[in-house]
C-alpha cells in the first residue's frame, strides 16, 4: 500500500492553501498573487478529488445504493416529503410526516432535558417576524447578501459572481489563441468574482459587455440580494419586517428581563427552539440547505474576564475528537484530547466553550450518532467573524462529506453591545467583589470656552467622543492637550465594590434538520444481501414508535390479544403500532424495521393457548418468549433504558431462529 | 329581586336581532330595513350593557384589581412580554419567557398525548411559508381582506368602513338641524359601511368628499387589504409566497400521502402544531388578537355518508354544556346534555363532531380550566361558512367576556375538493362494501355531429360539462334532448364492490395563546386580603416548575441539603428551583406561588439535626414534615398524580400553621 497517497495530508494542503487565499484577499493583495494562490488551490482540490475517487468511498459511509435506498424510504414512509407536492413543490421547502414528526419531537424533548433542564437554563420563545431595526442592528440587513444582476427584458435574476465566472470560462474556450499573459488577465476576473464590490464587478461586466443568458438583453447593475424574507408589518405597509434568519436575536433582545429573572446574576444561559428562514438562491435537495428550518440555540452569558464554568469538572476528563486549527494546517487529523487538557493548553479558549462541546458530544452519543464519524473542527483565524474569539463546528460525516450540524462560538460581547448602543438600553452584568477594591478614576472636565475658540463647530462632536471614552488610560490621554481643557484632570483613587461588564456570549447552535439527516444516515442499513429491506436503528428513547403489535395472521382469534397488548402499551405510555393486515409476518417485521420500531411483539397460535408472546429486538432480530402479563413492564424498561436486551435474554427463553 | 332584568333573556334578544340583521344583509334587503334592524340591535346592546353594569361584574370572573395584578405578574415574572421591547415593541407580537415557555411546552406535550397518542392520529409539520397557489385555492387570497383607503399625502392607511362611520357621526354632530328623514339617510351609510363593496363605498366617500384625517389630503380609492403577510420566494422575486394564516392547509395538501401512510383507510385524523400569521389591523393587547400565534389543529377525515366514530361509546354518557343555536334564540342558556343524547336528537350533527367536543371538554378539565366558565356554542346558520354543516366553538369566560378558544367545525369536503380540482390530483377515500352491490350506470355517448350542428362553437364546453356530471340522475336527464344525442343512453345495472368519496373533514382547532390566557385567568388568585400576593394554581402536570427548594435562610449549614434535594429532584425528572437568596421564607413562598410551583420543600435547623424537611402544598399552604429520603418519591407521585395530597396528609405529621 506504499503507493497510496495520504488523503489526510492532501486535505491539510488544501486547507493551508485555502487559508492563504483568504488571507491574501483580506489583506487586499494584488490580483496576480491571489490568482496564483487560487490556481494552486484548484490543483490541490482536483488532486484530492481524484485520489478520493481512486481510493473508493469512505469505508464508514453509506454506499451509493444504500443512500438511494434510504432516500426512497424517507419519502415512501413519509419521514420527509417535499412541501406543496401536489402543486409541484418549491425548492428548499420540506414537510415532516408522521414518523419524522414524532422523531423530531422526541429529539427536541431530549435536547431540552439534556441542555435546558439539566443545567437550569432559561428558555424563551420569540416571534419569527421581526421589525427591521433588530436585524439592521445585528448586521443582517447589510451583510446577509449576495450580488445579483437582473435581465432588463425577462426580469430573471442571476448571481453576478457565477455569471462572471461562466462568462470568462466561455470567453477563454472561444479565444484559444491568447497569450499566456492575456489569458491570466481574464482568469483573474473569474478568480476575484466572489470578492468584488458591486462597483468593481459592474466595471468588469461593462468591460466584457456581458448580457443576460437566454435573452441576450442588457443586465441591470449588480445589486446586493438579501437572503432574508421581507414583509410589511401592519396595514400601512410602511414598517419593514423580516423573518428571522436565526433564533439568537430574540434572546439578545430579552437580555435585560432574563437577567432580572435570574436575580441579576451572570453567568446564565438561555435557550430557544424555533424556526429560521433564509431565502437561499440555490437550495439543495434534502434537509441540508433549506429555506425554512428549525434551530435549537443557547446563548450562555459570561463575564468576559471569567469564562470558567461551574460544572466543568463533570466533563474535564471527557475525551473529544478535536480537529484544531493547527492540525488543519499540519497533519489534518482530529486528535483525542480531554476537555481539561484542551483548556489548559489553550486549544479551546475557555471552560464554558469546552463545557458545551462536551455536552454536545454526549448529546450526539445519546441520539445515536456514530461517534467514529463525528469531530469538532475549530475555525481558522481567517474564517471567523471579526468579533468572535473561538469557534468550533460539530461536524458529522454524511454521504455528502463532513457536514456542520452545530456551531459553538464565543461571540464575545458583539450582539449585546450593538443592541445596547442602538436601543439606548444598558445591557450589563454586575460583578460584585468579595471585598472593595481600589480603582483609579479619571474625570473629564472640559473647558468649553477654550475648546470653542479652538474647535468652533466641532466642539459638540469632540465632547461626545470624549464622554464615550470608557478606558481610563484613553481618558487621561485626552487631558494631555492643555489647550482644550481647563487643566489636567486629577486621577484619584477610590474604593469600589462591584464592576459592570457587557457579558460575552458562548453560543451552541444546532440545526435540527441536519441532525435528523445525520440520525437517518447513521442509523440506516439494509438486511444482509437485501437492498429492499431497510432498517432504521433509532435509539429507543427517540424512536417515533416504541413497539409494534403483530398478529401472525388476520385470524380473528388473535384480535382480543392485539387489543389487550395495545391497551397495555398505551397504559405504559408507549407509542405502539398494531399491524392487523393480512400480509406475512416477515413483511410486517420489514415494515416495522423501516419505521425504526425497536421492539416487536408477535401473537401466534401458542399465544392463544398459553398467553405467551414473542418479543423481537429489531437490530439483532433475536426473539424471546415472554408472558403476556410481563410484556408491558419489560418493554417499558427496555425503552426507558432501565433494562438491557442482554438482561431480557438472560431471563426469557430464546425462540429458535426462523428466517424472516 | 323581582326588579332585576333577566340578563340571559336580554342576551337572547341581542342574538336574535343580530341574526336578523345578518339575514337581511345576506338577502340584500333595502338599506332602510337593514337600518331599522340595526337600530333595534344597537338599542338592545346598550340595554344589555347597562343592565350588566348595574348587576355588577360576573361573580365568577376576575375582579378589575385582580386582573391588573395578574397582568402585572405575567410581565414581571416574564411569562409573556412584548417582543422587541427595547426598541419600543410592535403591536400584536409577544414573546414567551421561561415560565410560559415551560408551561406551553407541557401543555402541548399533554395535547399531543391526549389527542394524538391516545387516538393514534397522524401528525405532520408543514412550512410556515406557502406559495400563492395554495392560499389562492383555499380562498384566503381573495377572502381574507378588509377595505382600506390611503392618504395620498402621508401614505397612511385607514379601514374604509371605520372612517366612514366616524365621518357620518361627525357630520351629524355638526348638522343638528337635519330632518329625521335626512338624518336617517346619513345613518344608513354608517350602518352599511361594513358590507359595502369597494365601488359602493367609493361612491359614498365621493358623495361626502371625505378627506384623510390629519392631512386633509385626498384619499385613494378603497382597496381590499389582505391580512396575510406576503413575501417573495426565491431570488427572482417573481414567486409570491404568504405566511400561512392557519396550519390546516398543510394537512390537506398532504392528504394523499397521509392516506397511503394509513394503508388507504378512512377515517383517520392528522394533527399539526405550529405557527400562523395574520397581519391584524388593530391587534389587541395580550394574547387574544396577535399577529403571530400558535395553533394546534386536527383534521379528521371521514366518509360523508358515515360520520360515526369508533370510540364514541367512550364519551356517550359525558355531559357537555351546550349552547345550541336554538337556545341562543330562546332562553340563551347553555344546557347540560350527554353526547349520546345530543347526537340522537340531532343537536350535534354527528358522532365524530360530538366525540371531539367531548375530548376537548376532558382536555380543558385536565389543564385546569374552571368547568363552570366553559361552554360549547353552536354557530347560527347565518354565521357559518357556506360549505360548513355544523360548528361548535369552545368558549371560555375570561375577564373580557366569553372568548372562543377552540373551534370544532364540520367543513364537509370543501378543502379537499378545491385542492383536488386545482392540482388535478385525486383526493378520495375508498369505501369497500362487505359484498358487491347493484348500481345503475348511465354512460354518456354524445352524437358529436348532431351537437356540432346545433351548438357550433360551444360543443367543447358542453361536452366538458356533461363529462363532469357525477350524479347519474343528472346524466340521464342530459339524454332527454334527442336532438343533441345519438339516442337515450341505456341505463344498465352492474355489480360494484367499492365506491370512492371525497372525505368530509371534522376540524377541532385550538388557539394556544388563548388557552394559555384562560389557564392564567382561571388559575390566578390573590392570598386573602393581600393584592400583592398573587398565586398561580397551575395543575402540577403542566406547571412549569414542579417543586421549589427553600432553605430557611442563607446559612451555609443548609447548602449541602439544598444540593442534595436538587439532585434528588433532577433524578426524579422534576423541574425544581432552588432559592438560596437571603430573603425571609415568606417572601420565598410568595415567589414560588407567583410561578405556580405546586410544592415547596423547606430546609430548617431541624433538618440539619433529623434530616426531615417541610413539604408545603401551594393552594392550601398546609405543611407536613417528611423525611429527606422519602421526599423525592413522594413529590414525584404527587406531580404525576399517582398520590393525592390527602394521602400525604394521612401519612405525615402536619406542621402547626405559621403565618406566612
């Protein structure tokens, strides 16, 4: 195997090169250097693609045919179906059918217990529609955009960068006799397409005389297209509203009341489960990129000077698969590291962030994610928002590759600061000292007369800027200019018993549709050698239906037993499904397997005689014989996890295997 | 008390008169007769209002001061707060804070168990955004409107009918010397305002020369304003979408897949819990009329020829408070009637509808609604949508009067029919006969030549209409015209084993915000003589927090006990709240009462000695002494309803009452 290229090493090269490209772009490097770096990146990506194909599919992923079988099952059993299907559907919208609805409800209930209940987080439910001021302040109105051009004839819209890339490609295909230098001049435009400003890309469009595909008509100037859905609120139509693109903002807006609810104490966390909406230009099939989706988010507010977590000791020794930013640029492999070590060595920025990585890890384990196909990938420095200090994505390996299913970001105090500034509502926590501490205070006493003579009309602006200085050193500096001030303000020492701070925010944010996709893919298999017999191995506590009741045939003698079993399970609070159809028992098992029902109870002719039933475990297909009077309690224990299948095997006689 | 006017009788008169007004309007009666009927209605309403005021507030409702105390509590304890509060809020939008979030989650979980789980309903979760075709077909694009006029200067919008009413009132105030006949001519315009068409109201506006209030500028022509929020879907902006005004449509769109999921069998029901959006012109304070709200709806599909319900026998003997349409027009009182009698006597149209009334009744009882302030009010014939056959509102008496909190409508086959027609997708159930039945079949065999000569260009239209005839009698009739047809089509008898039908839909639909408001109002009280000590008597199974842990003081000796209790309750799966603040125990009880925590466990100095704690029941404030080792299990049993407080009182010594 010495000739096999190391894929991990290749991935590292791609990552490093990608980081370099972003770095060059951010620094505003000359287009030629960017082009060179991008070319190298393209080469590396191609190589990685080729080598991945050569070495075959990942051994742990779904095969192509299994993926097809899964997609077929999800649709056929009404887990996930296209919305408005009878009208042809609309890209990026999906409905959840009965089994997925129950699965999602169970998953969210468990999320709530695991995160909210266990850590006594607060919870809010805010509106989906929000007035413009909220999302203008958060930055979404300005930043949540792609550049669009519009055909002046048909009105059809195009992403400007994609159009430019296509145009350059066509141009070069048609003009094969260009010099190398000329070719590169054109290629640069394609390379830079994504990072051009509206003015820049407009100039390039004019240079090429790019027209609308299809019609050949003129194109409008490039305009930024915001991915938020916009509506008018109220009858006047003058109030602009947006469907929220994330649930987080509602929590920030309620910070003051939440703080009060928490008796004024920081740290505290607040969760929200709800919908978010993004008007994606190219939604993908399935739940990975949709226009309406569900999020479960936590905003954990901490003192920026102390991001320790009270329960960190409970996860300190837990090992996590961490793909650090350093590793992404060296060997490209995730390494196992305990939370304690990761924080100590500065790999994870602080305890609170590490605590939530650990909780997420345990959550994934409990909902049946394959822990061999999960990692936490740290954002590279070039990747993070300017205000963020450390970010880790939960990535799960799916058939389409590693997919981000949750994010964990230390967003610093950005959101609270901008909303506080815009709304003029103070959003601070208070740190009470154990005993009063000595502080230097500098007070600004401007000499307005002197200032007026010197600065004239600018006095008001300067005074405002001076008053806004919060840093004592900066304030002291302002006094250096004796011309403007009455004299140097004396710094004096005073005793203070508390200090105010704008809390930092640690944000674990889960995409529920993506997590469900992961649960589907990691729990799907087909029975040996039979592509048509799909099995969903959902963990019993999130399975949509817990137990099936399966009479061997539709013989009326079985009916009273089926009714009795149903009553038993309803009393135990277990969702059950009775299959009284006339199909063979093997077909009934297959149906139950497709819905991921973990346990099946069969009624046969012996049941009529001795009141014993057969209990079947879905994944092993092993069956035992259990008395009717014990079956309710036993299945209940199995579902709630207070008994294991091994214990059942010890207690009840195994049924000699019958080919299903 | 012989001088006291019978309010119920007065209400009957108002109802009868209201029905007559609607009837006149629907029949297109001359404006004078409508005016006369409306005047009489106004007189009766005034009399009712005066008499109600004279006889004082309803003895069972909240007093004004208690209502104020409740509103204050809901805001202060962050049950329900205005959304975007730091930016001044927007009418009709509210956020749920931590206690209401948990309460709502518990209520919805219970709704799901009570309706979905117990009756094995299917469940779906569809998108909030829907393309225009869906809501155009359902009728919402055309019907969900109010008439608006717009100021040509300021752009401000007004409801045309309200503006006209105000104008007439002002006009009459200023022109006191009009003859009776002239006055009435003007009054008619105000009376008819609500029912004018855009053209009619425009003519009246011109007649009066009505200008915009404030600016005095010209007004636009009246245009219908749709209450749905409109957005563009996709980057092109050409696809119109709406936020759904009800969750029901998503279920209808999925009918075919749901039917298949249910193995092709009708009846079956499908539920959906989700948001709905209405751009109300005048939202009210509180959760009663908001722009974004949550619904829980069931669509129960039945054979229109057989609306019996398999589980009807389980509710047959349950007595319901029914305010029938007859009673609304006679004595105005709700009467107690068993479901069985109501269906037998034709008071409730069918078993399926009655079954759901009964289930709703039991649901309300379980969530703590005062059953003395609840009734089912039947829609008058003039009130129902044209396609509906019988409707019953669940009405709950709140401080603002009787409020509709859920509807139960037999919507016949309207929705499925219109969607099937528009989408060309067949939406039918199949009724398989026990044995084949004889049917008369009439086949249409048009003589196209003859028809062409007679009808010329209209032949295609006539053929289409003929083929669409489903009723055999109508088809036979079509053959009467021998001119157009080859001859009378012979009707012949054939044996059929099944027949197709478009299912009727029974729809129970709950407004969650309104139900929560009812839960708040019916469970709020103040401790005797102390307006400031509010108590929320939530039923333990929906209470947001189940138990409070209250150390007598912040003495460190209590800390390990508080921690132990918290651990115990978490293990039992019980939401608990530990109050380690330094306030007096009475204050701690008061705080717990405001959040509706049903049980409180106090740690005192005796606990340190003998490991016994005090267990307090919220509503009676009675306390017993329970050993620490038993407290987890006992509270768990109380919350889950497997033990009563009376049983606890029998088993444990009562603590001598201390004034709280």
